[in-house]
C-alpha cells in the first residue's frame, strides 16, 4: 500500500486485521481470532500488567508503537517465531491459558 506522506487518515482507514490475515489459511485465521478474543475480547487498548493490546503481547515487543497495524503484524511475527502457526499457538493456549 502506498499512502501519500501528508495523508494522515489513510493509515487509519486500513483494516489491519485483514491485511495481517491475508496469507493465512482459514484454520490459522480462526485460531488467530480465537486467541485475540480470549486474550482481550479484541480490544486494542486492553492492558494486563506488562501485556498490552488485542493479543496481549509484552509491551516491549511493540517498541513504543501501540497502533493497530503494529499490534496485528507483531502478533504474526511473534506467533510464527514461537509456535510456527496460529493453530499451534491456540493448542498451546488451550493447555496453558497463555501463549
């Protein structure tokens, strides 16, 4: 996506959830949505100790950027590196009640 530098509202109109899910399978999308609902009821501003946002990531993973875009894309990177897939992350969550 190519936005004009002076168009500050363009980024806000993007559905970052759909962008982040674009290359995921239906099973991974379902697992991703299940986790975000169970972690924060899909609230981007949810806070629990050092965990923040829709996916309740350690706030340090966001590097000061709490935007929807950063939360959605950082969650994908975190899950890919730690579990390999959202389906695996959900299985872990169901056993441990965290991921």
